[in-house]
């Protein structure tokens, strides 16, 4: 799965130093990746419940500790 574009992070989120970036994932791309077995963890669970008309998913990537 390709995270094509990133959404600028509002300053409030940047201040906590936990979130690396945010990106928007379209439902149809997530469904396709799910069907190919390319997802794991929480994203896989979310994709399993989506259909082609679902709203996009906002992914917040956090830094590892």
C-alpha cells in the first residue's frame, strides 16, 4: 500500500512530539490492500469493516518509543 500524500499536522498535534505524520487513506485503496493481504494490526481490522462508499480513514503515525 502506498501512502501517497501527507496532511500537514496542526501545531497542536506537533507539540506533543508523539505523532510523526497524518495521512488520508481512501476506503477503496484500503479494501484492495486488505484483499491482497497487505495489511496488519488495527488497520486490517478497520479495512475489514469498510465498503467502497465508506469515508476515508485518517492514519496517525506515532514515533516508536
